[in-house]
C-alpha cells in the first residue's frame, strides 16, 4: 500500500508540472499575441539609422593668398563669424583703380553735358537767323550735326559712368569677400585652409556642420513601410547616450530611392541570376531642436528609431 502510493505521487507530480508548463506556454502565447496586437503591430523599428545633416561647404569667392585662419576643427562658430581672411592687397588695388575710372567717367560725362548745352544754344541761334538769310543752309546743317554728335557723346559718357560704377561695386564686393564668413551656426570640420596657401575661387577651405539642425536617416525594410506616413511620431535613441536620452521626432519624408539604387555599384537585377533581396528605404526623421540642444549629436552616429504608425500623419 505504501509502495503504490509512493509510485503514484511522482507520476501525479510530473502530470501537474506538465499541465502547469502547458498553461504557462499557453498564457505566454496569448500574452504575446495580445502584445503584438496592442503594440508591435502598430510600431516599426530599425537600428539601421544614422544622424545626418546638410553640411555647409565653405569656399572663397575670390582668389588670393590666405593671410589668417581664425578657426580649428571642432570649434563652434556662429553665422557671420570670420573664419578665414584672404590677403586683400589685390582687391584693394582693384577697388582704387575702379574708383579712379569712375571719377574720370564722371568728368567726361560733365564735359559731354557742357558740349551738349553749347551745341543746343548754337543751333538755336542759327535757327533764329535763318529767316534773315544771314545763316546758310550748310551752316545750319553743321550745327544740327554737332547737336546730334553731342547727344551721342553724352549717351556714351552716361553708359561709361554706369559701367565704371558697376566695377566699383564689384570691387567693393570682392574686397568684402576676402573675409570668408560662416554661412550657418555649427561646428568646424575638415579644415583644409592653411596660412600662406594660395587658393582659387571655389576651393574647399573647411565645412561647417549645423549640429542643431541634425536629423536621422532611418533605413527601414520596404516590408515595414506599409503603414508609415509623413507626420507620424517617432521615438529615437542614440547609441552614444543609450536609453537614458530619448529624442522625440516626426517622419519628415522618404528618400526618392532605395539605398541600393543610389549605391556606387548598383545591383544588376536584370540578369539570369537575379535573386530578390528585401530593400531598405531611407526615411528622414526630424528631431526636436530643444532636445538636440540639450544632447547634441554628430554626423554618422548610430541611432535606433521606432515609428508609431497608429496616426495618419499630417
């Protein structure tokens, strides 16, 4: 009697354990399904995402020799700050020459105006004497031609004044451009400008990264994007800060093509060995400027993005 009871108890214990395990598995499946329906089905996530921004390339508009470099890599600058100075000697000389030409043109215009006034009076006097016969027709014709010539000379002088004034304005602009200024607020990167370096217009001196205008390029699989719309909210985390810092963003737009389409060597799918591969489409996420100010990002940092697809966006 005792032996039979001892044998039955382990069997009953195992049966109860199996029943309990089955119940746990069943509840887990139900709970997982409920979680999927309530949460996961309405959110899409990717860790294939990176901080990005439209950097500002700083180039000179005039050629010359660099006389001063005022910034270094990683330095923060404000829009309008002088970054590099180019030796202004040549542009100052050009401005002085342009101003001298303008003064000469003004004097020539004044002379042309005086000549026109004299020719006008001369013609009027002769016209008044035509009736008396004291002025011949040839003399009257010469006076009329002189007036026509004076008018043409004045028009040419006025055109010369306008042309030289334009040269003065251009020389003034070129002189101002010897001070190369920051186009935006940001951080200096990739500085190539060196003291004494001879540069041409368009040479890349440095770049300014507007870190406070950073966004995220999130590369979602195409199968994840069925419900994603512009304007939907997103939660973003940066690997550099971990889960302790949360950025609140919004879907701003979609790339015009997949990453493979813009690759340096795009996939050649029109071949007999074609294999379908799930593509990724970059989705641009705009971040909250205040949160960026509190926790700045740098270009290329790894990000994690989760988009809430429950709203219709904008």
